[in-house]
């Protein structure tokens, strides 16, 4: 039982994660791993920052939740 003000954390693996494992980058579970030439983009600091900016701009978009093989939810009980 969670007390008022308590924090609950839940982690899950997308049921389609096994289809993505061959291309998923362990350090970024967002649409960024879908970018063409990911390794090349990540190696260049300017391109890496642009990629991270793009990922941040959609990280809370509900329609894209299924793109990630890993899900994390954090909530606080009122």
C-alpha cells in the first residue's frame, strides 16, 4: 500500500521489444535510435545535440510511447 505523498515506480518492456532488440541503442530508448547513420550522428557533438533536442521535443508525446522497447512510469500519490 502506498502512503499519501509516496512515490511509485513501474518499469515494463514493450510486448514488441523483441522485434526491436537488433537495432535499439541501450543508452537512448526514444525515436532517436531510428535515425539513419545513428553511430555517425552520435559521434559528432553538434549532430548529437541536435538529435537529443529532437528526442526531447517528443519524449512526452503519447502517440510515440510504443516506439520505445522500455517503458518507465513514476507517480506520486496525492
